[in-house]
């Protein structure tokens, strides 16, 4: 069975552009930043940090 970090990594590989409320992205960033700092799993921390970077890029109008 794939871990949550493995599934997140796979999801990031298939990122596509869709409309979304910025508040949803901001909430996800807050939660994922905490995981990237506190998880005992290095793979999960890395996946959370990568996801935060993509979300921030999307909020700044980049092509995440």
C-alpha cells in the first residue's frame, strides 16, 4: 500500500490548472506547513514542503 506521502508525490506529478478559492489554498498551506515541520517521516515532510511550495506558487499567480 502506498503511503500518504507517496500518493501526494504522485498527485503533484499530475498537477493541472483549475479554478479554486484562495482561502482553500491558504488553509491547506497552514496545515501542510505544520506537517512539514512536525512529521516523524522524512518523506512526508518533504512531500508536505513540496506541496506548500506549489500552493504558494499557485496563490502568487504562477503556473503551479
